[in-house]
């Protein structure tokens, strides 16, 4: 069980900004931008490399949730970045797929 499952089950606190039957979104504890929200499926899939065709609707739903959150946070027009880190070289620390929604400042490219 990862820390994100504990957040889903309310075993540890988080600043939750969105929830439905499939997804949860909460503010990153170590924000890298003025808006830094993690959007996760409630069903724990460890990595992108574990994704199966049956997961497509769930993962697509996460993008719709990101759009709704971007609008709610007031960054839909100014812009934002969605990031999914995968594995060691991708910088993934928590083995539960999550989409980082980053916004509120001009983000550089390429990423570090
Ligand atoms: P990753 O490096 O796996 O893509 O991202 C994991 C993210 O989870 C990091 O940005 C980290 O700050 C965040 N994080 C780790 N533990 C917690 C926690 O207990 N609460 C919250 N809100 N974020 C966490």
C-alpha cells in the first residue's frame, strides 16, 4: 500500500480539491509551482508500464478531471502542464499512477 492509498482511505490527511467514484485530487505536499495538484485513480495502478487496455477509460477520465480542476483553479486560460513520472529515470517516487497538474508560473522547457 502506498501513501496515496492512505490518502484515499483518509488514514492520512491531504488538501483534497476533487473527488468522485474513480478519482481523487489533492495538493502536492511539496509544491513545485503555485498550483501543484496530484490527480490519481482510486484504483491503484503502480506505473504507466502496468497500464492495460481496460484502463483506458479510467486514465482518460483523469484528463477530464485535470481540465475541471484547471478551470476551478483559474489556470485553464493562462496554461498548465500535466506530468506523469514513470520509473527511476522518470523520477517516480510513489508507485501509484498520478498526474501532476502544475500551473501559476511560466514553466521552463525542456524539464530538468
Ligand atoms: P512522483 O515523484 O512519484 O512523480 O511524485 C510524487 C509526489 O507526491 C511528489 O511531488 C511529492 O511531493 C508528493 N507526495 C509525497 N508524499 C505525499 C503526501 O503524503 N501528501 C501529499 N499531498 N503529497 C505527497
